[in-house]
């Protein structure tokens, strides 16, 4: 991973710690099978949103739908465009890339783009993490398109945990996290609403996998 070693380890540690903590989270609502919670993200003025979903598929079936821009496109309802700028590492156990993500308009927030480091890693307990965070200046990042504002992903992740059901089937608990600074003159409440909407991505992914199964 080279120069990004510490960045990656801190990102994974933040995601796993936040996802596992039960205190300080306020329950917002349940929508489309996603239980959505929020709390303040560290010392920022923005909230981090957590979405928890039980998916009736094993981790091994879900993971391929999360690894590439092409596999995420059918269910990433808030993303307009996602481009890999540089692939830093690619094995079955670990994928590390620099990406540019452009979002659709969400509520009153016009399209944003983000330059992020994305890490996808299989963990020893059988779970998988896919996490992103903005990396600031990146030498090969394209310019910002007209009408688009470059924002900052404070933290974004989904962790897939295998959960054995009473009948012996393996289902998956997905813990989704998201917090962003969209920049511009946007009320913090609108930013938090947009992030809560993005948490429904796991429901869209579930529906997409069900459709692919039925073909």
C-alpha cells in the first residue's frame, strides 16, 4: 500500500469502531428494511449516519456487487459517475484505489464530486469492509465540472458480517456509515438528510441482487 498504509489503517479502524459502538447513536427511522441512526461525527458540525440492514444472502454473494464502479452502478442511487483514477493494489484479499465520485442532485444539494481513497478488504472473521475517505490534493485528479462543487467525504463504509440463521442459512448484516462535508452554502440539516437518504443504498443493493437471482 506504500504511502497510504497509515491512512488505510486509520480509516478501517474508524469505520469498525463507529459501526460497533451502540452509545451516542440516535434512532431516526426504519425505511425499506434499513434501520437508520445518527450522531455527531467527532468534533465536526456534521452528523455521521449509520444504516443497519439484514440481507438474505451470504457475504460471498454480496461482495462482488460492491467491488467495482461497474458492479455498484445498478444500485448506487445517489451516484451519477464513478471513475478509478489509479489502482494502487488489487488482490482477492485487498483492493486499494483512488477514485472520483460524482453524485446526483439530492434534495436541495446540487451535484458534488469527491476524490477519495477506497479500500476493500476481507477480514479474518469472514466479514468484508469497503470504505472511502477524501484524500485532499491528488496530482491526477480531473478538474471540477461546471455546476459541480468538490466536497469532502469524512467517512464512508459498508461492512458485511456473516450471520448464521436458526435454519443454518448464512445471511449478512450490513453496517453502512456515511458523513460528508458538501461545501458551499448548504444548511447542515440538508446535508444530514442527504446522507440519511444515501443509507438506503443497501436496500437498493438487496433489490438488485434479488433481480439478478431471478433471471
